């Protein structure tokens, strides 16, 4: 029986069938679904079968010949991994003849394998070693005088793992993992017969190959052929803790294999609901930031930005922060301070910070990073009735590989079709092993026009799911929407002048989406970070409802969240207008519920959003900020203005950073510290009791409050730590109506009852191209780095991407005399910065692109103040710019370099606290 966190390897994947089959294995009756392999049936019944090439994350291969069995009435010795069960089949897994055959096979393997088991890094975790014991191998008759591979050279090029071909048994597990699990197809078997060996790309070093360092091959390898360098250095782990990846919102489940408090390696959890035993290079390998020397593990305070930091005890730091907040409020009023919660922290920690603001500060000036990424998603899916996502894989093409990227790359093999809507020609558009059926390469800022064009085709060509609409949606709103999208101005021929996408391509894509069977929409920040981000989300919801692609597996609207707990931070009441559970602060009954639980009167008016906080700081009315695990001056647009605002505010208190405190974030702060709570506890620094409970004397809160207050949070009433441990994973919402969670949303009805169609009129972005600013800049991420790089820049991931570059089309580059590697100045109406150029066909003429992972690049210096009309989500994706060759950094970059050096010097000059600090 499979249980949560079950580490048993059943040899072959689980099969699902309507019919069960009963067979006999070693005299025991075993019943399994039809299509199950004999191997899996045996192991599931507690009968072990030797194996080397088989693992339950990969399809059966049948090459190692160790899993041979005897089947009554059948000649020979079939491989149990490739033999499906049959009713009445009688199988024997052990006999003298089988033992001899298996031992002979093992002898051949060992005859061309180093006998350095005692010093091998896989010692204690080597399947080849285990099988030698199982088969009773005691001698190798063939010796080493003949031809062998024992002198093959290691490939140490990858920073995270080694490849030792001398230990390769050519089981093909790594090659198959690269194909089936990751979908990159970077590995192959080079040579034939005795010369066969695993090769990366065209027999290149791993670092120079197509390998994306996801680690699937390393996890699949049964020997030390592919081995983590951390294991080579530290040896085998002695215990493991199941945790969640500290990066994006996919929610990959990982096993932190440890020695004491030291992490030896991170391994994808085999039964992880979100990642199904896989991860990307960030979650798998880029966890070194947790013990990086830059991590601040002791509280510090200072009075002015020009002062060195002073290390203090936790008691002094908390008293200082609380007294400063009180002083500010006494002088400037109750609304002069606020807080920003973190989407990198646990629900409990985030809950406490919003409670600190509302109950202790006495206002609703609290917000979270979702404001600058997916606030349009939360706003608009609730407007349309779809207050959540449907069941589907998670991830983001070109930024997050687990989840939707894997689904996208595997889709052609399953007969599915891909429609990619992106201004750039990203990898899944036309790669070596995956090709989109349609690439709608629109101009940035025209999402709404394109969505309306798709809807126009669906409506005017009679492709609507009339039955679904009649049963599940408001008739009046649908009628109005249908009349709107049917207007000629929304036809693909008309919108093509705006979007740049040919009408034929739009019509073909719309027909495929509406008539191709189950269809799911996945979207990321390329939808939300626009002036019409909210409108686009509404349009996407309209498409899904119009075609009936809601409420079952394999369909739906699936927003790809950017932070590992951004959903939780929103659930916990981190928006200025909503209490936990998305209930408006203006509702008297809701306030009364929380006032009774918290024993304090609550403010009835919504507070300030993040952009409003910094606007208020500039005019002098907002003076203090409690910032929990967030480097906001690296995230927000037109960063010069925000830095000025934080300096003007005078007090900024970074709270308990969940993983690593960005040294640069401490530049403008008055108090800083990392409580080292939860999953990072023990990885460096003290673990002060109560440090995560907020500001002592400011609010009497504890983690226990969150448990008690769950009564006020309907969506979480059914959740408990015991249930999480028992089930392994629970999909929100979990309540009395769904005690086991809700894997698929909106099965029978929407949250609001009937789905609501919304008219989505296209309004062009206020950011216009002109002769002075003739290009459009759009921004995004790259696989190896994450957000502003506070974590990944402190790992070996910078080997792949060590600076932000500006991607530009060859035509635009030629017009300006720009070549790859040249320094170019990017100037917008907001500011100027300088980056190296990368000339590439991935871009379309008139559009340039960069990432924002490195602080010195200043990508957000040039983005403007334009934002979404409903949520203030910044329009990072549309900025009119000019690009020209330059020979020196921008004025902002020179100033940043000076300021950064000054602040790092002040940090290094910090005064150490007494030895008893924090004890």
C-alpha cells in the first residue's frame, strides 16, 4: 500500500485501470490493476525482486536482466519489469536457476567496475552494491587483464555533480530520466557494444552540453556514476526532513537529507503532489545560500543610514524597534507606519505580521509581494467567480521547469498540442524535441486585444459550450459579453494591426483551444504585470467558461505564482483591504469576528498598498515600515523613487527573513535580523525563543494564536498538522465541505455560484513608443536565477547566468551598430541603465528584453510608474526605450556602486554584541 512519503521503489510506474487482475506470486494471491507489471505487483505485496535498470519513475526498459522470473507454462525467464500481469498467472521470483542467472549477470557487471566500494561516495547508497549482496556474488572469474573502462576520466565540469564513466553500467536510467522526467533529451548512449557509454549532447562536458542540471539523471543513477558533489564531500546523510522548495510557487516537495543540522543534499520527494519526484536546478542544488557568509544571523540596529551597524541582543532589538514605532505614531499619527509581509515565510509567520499591523499598529497598512506580481489574478478570478485554480501541473516556461514546462515538453509525446503566446521565441516554441502548434508572437501590451480576438472566433464560429454556459453561468452577463466580442473591432483581422499577430494564426489557435478536447490555460507575470493585467485575467476566465474548460482535471485557469508561499500570504490577510480568508475590512460582521478573537478594535478602512506607502513616504506622512523577508527596493519599478522614499521615511525594519537576508536590503534599514526560523533552523546563528512572535510589547501574539484563530478562517478550518502529516499534501480549500482538500476547483459550481462573464475592452498602454523611445522593453526571468537573486546569486547558479543582458533582434542591433557583448545604454522616460547586449532571433523587431536578477543592472530603474488599473500591479512588461552603444555605466549605476561599497563597509564595521547576546 502506498502511503505519504513512502520511499519504496516499486520498479515500474503505477497503472490505473477499471479492471483488477489476480495472480499468484510465490504462492501468495495478489490483486492489482490490469496493466501492472509483475515486478510492481510483487514489490507491492512485499516480495522483493532484484533490479538495476528499473525504477518506478521511469517506464520499464528490461536491460539489466536481474529481475528475471519464472512463470508457469511460459518458456524462458522473462523480465518482470516488462511483463504485465495476467489473471491466473503463477509467478516464482526465487529458485536455484534464477539465483545462478542473476549472479552470473552481476559478475559481468562487476568485471568492468572499480572495486573501490569503501572509498566510493555512493557507499551505503549504491544499488549495484546491494544487488551484489542479494545475488550472492562472492568472486569475479573474469579478472581485469582484458579490455575495460576503469581508466575513464571523470567529468567535473558541472558545479553540482560529477560524471564518472568508469562506474557506468549502461543501465540507461539517466538517459531515460532526461527524456521522460525532464524532457530535455540532453543525454544519450554513445558508441556501440562494449564501447557504449553515457554522453551529454555530442560527447561534450556536462557544463557545455544541453543539460539544464535538474538532477533527474543523478537521482536515477543506481551507482556513483552521477553523484552530487556535496555527497562526495560530506558522505551519506543520516536522516531526512520533508520540506517545500524555497523558490517559486510550484511547491515542489523535497527531502532535505542531513547530517545533524547540515544539509547533505536536496532530493525531490518521490510522491510530491506538485512535482512528482522532480525539481529544477534551483530547488535541487541551489540551497547554499542558507549557510552563505552574507547571511545575517544576529539582530542589528543603527540610528542613521551613515552609521555602522551594531549587533545587539534580541531583547534590545525588539525593544528598540517597538519604541521607534511608538515614537513615530505619537509624532505623526496612527497611519504613519505599516508592514509588508513575506511570500517566502510560513502561513503562521505571515499571519502574525498582518496581525501585528492590524492589532498593534492599529491600522490596515499591510501588503505583500503579490501586489507586484499576481494581484490581478486574485482580484479578477474572484470577480468572475473562479476564486482559485484548477488541478494542473505548475511552473513557468523559461523560468521554472517543474510543472507546466514539463507538461509542455511532454505534451507532443502524448498527442497534446501547444499554443504559446509570448513576445519572445522561447524554448518550447521550436526546440529540438518540442514544438508548439501555434506561436502567437504578440507585441507587449496587447494581451487584451489578442484574448478578445480569440473570443471573437469562438463566438462567431459557433464554438461555444452552450450546455456548460447555460448550467453554470449568468445568462444576462454572458449575452452582453457575447455581443461585445462579436463586434468587428474584436475580429482577428482588426486586432492584428495592434497585436502584430496574423489573423489566420489567431483563428487556428482559437479553433484548437475550443475544439481540441481538454484545454488548460497557464499564465505567469506576462499576463498580470500590465496596465490591463486585471482585464486580461478576466478575458482568460471568459475563454475558459465559454468553452467549458473549467471544473475537471486537465483544464482550467492556472496562474503560475512566483513565490513559494505567495498563496499563503494572501490567504493569511496580507492585503490592506482584506482580513484572513479574503474578507473585506469594511464588513462589520467580519471585523467583529476578528475583534473577538484578537481582543482589540480594528480599523474599518482599507490601508495603504505598497506603492501608496512609498508615495506617502515622499510626502512625509508615512515614516516607518516593518518589512518581513523582502528586498522591496529591488522589486519595485522606478527604483530611484522608492529608495528616496525609504530614506525619507527614516525607519525601515526588516523582520524575520525566512531564508537569507539580502545584505543590500540592510543599507536603508534601522533594524535588521534573521530569526532563522522553521526549515532553516540550525543552519547558522542562534534560534532565539519568541523572535518570530513579532514585536514584544507591541502585540501579544504567538503561533498558537493562528491555531486558535482558524475559526475565523473558513478555508483552513479543516487543516491540522496531524492531517498534513497523514495526507502528505492538502489542496486548498480544506474545510467541512472538503475535509480532504480540493484537488480540482469548481467541479460543480463556482465560488460565487454562477460564473460571471466580464466585458474586456482593450485600452492601449499609456506607455507609447515615439521617435525618441522607439523600442518596447519587456522583462522576465531565466531558469538558473530567481527574482532579484538574493538566493541564487549566492550559489553556483551564477555559472550559467552571471549578469543581466539585453536581448535585441538582429535588425534593431544592426541599425544601431550593436554586437553581442557590447555595452548598451537603455534609456526610458524614467531613467537609464547600461547592460551588455545579446543579439538573438528570439526577439521580434521593435522589442527588447532583459532579466532583473542582479542589483547592479538596475532594470527597475528604467521601468515606469504605469500600473494595473484595479490593483496597482506595476507594468513591468511595457516600457518604451531607446538603446544605443555606450562605453561607461550609467550615472545611477556609478552611484549605486559607490553607495553599495559604502554600506558594505559599514556592515563590516558593525560592532559585535556581547557573547551573551540573545541568550
